[in-house]
C-alpha cells in the first residue's frame, strides 16, 4: 500500500554482507497501548513531545494521493474518519485534502494544514515524503507523519514520523487462501500441476510491491508446492485501464488466479469477466465480483490513527517509526468468499494465523525459497534511503530475512525462484 521504498528495480538487487555491529543505534522505546515500533532510532535522537491537547481542541490534517475512488486511499480515509469520530474530534477540526500529487503540491498542502492550526499532518503516499520532511523542518512544533515512508528513522527531524505494518503477514495469509484454491483446482482435475500459475498486477518495482508479492507467493507455495507466479507492473499506483490490461495479459499467459498491488477495480473486473479467481488488496470486492473474488488483505490504519491522536492528547511523543502487526489488528485478511474459496480454507487460515502470531512460522524463512537455485545465506538491504540504491545492511539473521526490523517500511527487493517478471 505505498509508495515505498528505495526506488529499487528488482534486477539491480545485489547480495552484500555488511557489519551490522557497526551501527550505533538502539531500539526505540515502546509506544503506549501495547503498540511498539520495531525500527531503530539513533541514540541521540528524541521525537517531539508537545503539551497535552484537549480532544475538543485537537486538529488533524490528512493528505491523500487520490480520493475515495481509490481503494488504497479509501482505506486511509475511512479509518481516519472512524477513529476521529470515536475519539470525539470536532468535524471542523478534521481537514482532509484529497488528490494531492507527489510533488510540490504536497508541500503546499502540508503548509496550509499547519497554518490552519493542525497539531499533526498525515500523508498516505511514499512520494509525499520529501515534501512532508520539508514542511516538518519549517513547522517545528507540528507533527508530520508519512505512511509508508522510510526516512524518519535516520533523518533526525524530531517532529517527523513514519508508519507502516507487517502487511507481509496478511499477504502470506491471502496467499494461503490462493494456494488452497489452486490445490483444489488440481485435485479436481480442472488444471494440471504444471498449470498452477498465478499472476500478480504490481504498481511499481519498489521494495514494498516486491515484498508484498513475494510473501503472497510464499503463502501460496506453503499449500501448493507446484505454484509459480508471473508479475506485470503498471508503473502507476492507480490506473484502472492499465490494471485491467495487466490482468488480461496475465490471464492470456495462462495464469489461473490473479492478485494485485493496485488500487482500482481494473484487475478484479477483468477476473470477473474471465471467470478467474481474484485476491484483492485493501477492499473486498465480494459484492461487485461475487463469482471470482476469493479474499484479500489490508493494513488496518485504525490502531495507528488512534495511537497518533492519543499521543497528542496525552502530551506524549508519537513513535518515530511505527510498524503495526496482526496482534493489534493492524494487519487483516479481508472477508473470505465461501462461494469461491476451497473447502477448509477458513480453518486453514485460522491455523496459519496462529502460527504466524506465535512466531513458529516466519514469512521470509530462507529455508522456503531460493535465488538462482541456491539458499540465500547473505542479503544486503537498502535500509538507509539516501536516494541511490545501496545494500548497506545485512538483512539475513540465521535462517530469516528480517523484514521491517531495521525500519517499518519493507526492504525485501530480490526476485526469488518461481517468480518471473514479464514487464
């Protein structure tokens, strides 16, 4: 969900071994209400602590890349409105600016919201980040939050923050549901094991997208070992025509199930027309695509919005780099369409969810995938985004790629065996 991370083309991902012990960083202190940031913050860096704000006086600004027609932005807007209503914020103190581009218009919008008296300004798109930081440096007493951003943990701007969630867990679970469906199709003779190919409509070749479709693929493979995947990028976060075209390309290539990291009805509509099962992102399409919608996953932003506002009301620091998880419902699997799902899918999802939450099962266990035919023993990640790709941080710890441990936003950006990028 966005728009993340180190403009990393998958083909330039390199293996590198870095001395993690040389990092002069420590874990950040835990946030309130059991919600803990997992990224690392420099020792001498302290986030802004403002005086407590009475709830009736709290002013919040929200900036979104698109509007409610985009499933991605709708997910933020609906979560924000739910929480602000629950907390009792005055309607006139909630200011939402939609269709704000990843350009100077974001800086202008952020400044306008700060000038209007907002205590915190929140944006939902990765491309907004540099403009949010620019505004944060000018309005030192106002908090600024970029969802999916990746610079707060080292930028050193006390009033600037990032937020994300372990959506790879949700993607993995959605992949499990897909794997159950594929296995059912094989067992019934509808397809052969050699035809167990799934497709993925990706927005852009960034780590956020690559991490997402890899975890989805690994979830499908957890159930059906024969599964392979093809990926088509649209190079746009929201373009219904391109997303529909990409889905049709994958269907015509022989993909028997489609998932996506895209924000419109394009791919689900193509799947409904072709009769191909579809796994969504951010929103359930059960009502509009009743014959093909299987399930989906999303980041639930309600826990974060509540934490953000509660920190300001209590006069506490907003976590510099927050990563929510399944335990506090920051990551969710969307409703399962029993009319499409394989028998036993709900029970299997409950079983795998328990394994993920207990830590017994890890999404990026290096025993479950290979690159170039070999197990990955060392893999560099671009954790410090300085504008150029640099795999400066060793991200393998034993048999695990430690996704979202050195910052909240994903940094897994290598193409594993079994996945082919078509464009």
